[in-house]
């Protein structure tokens, strides 16, 4: 199953937000690619490869956080904290 089929909302965010930063000298030490963390913190996830970026991103997408873009992350946060 393709990522776009297995995680459609996450995939849409990923495609819209992932960036190649290999040509940016001030960021190259962090990795070749970056994407904003999906918890609206303003922080970024960095990786050397697209595959690594997706792997780190999908873990962050489903992380338990009230500010998560995923419904699962929000529901789990509410269940655990209320």
C-alpha cells in the first residue's frame, strides 16, 4: 500500500510542506530535507533522505499532542489527560 493511500491526510501535509534544503548553506549541517513538525510548534524535522524524513514525520504526525494535525494524536491526548 502506498503512503498516500495508508495516510492520506499526513501525505497531503507532507507533499505540501516538505522541502529540499541541500542548497541552503546555513541549514545543510542539519540534513538535506526538512518539514515543519505537525504540532504547530514552529520547529522542524530534518533528515538526510526523503525516506528518513517520511519516517520521522509519520511518527510525529501520530504523536500524542493536543496540537497535532492528526485526529488520533488529539484524541489520545484527551484520553490520557482528562
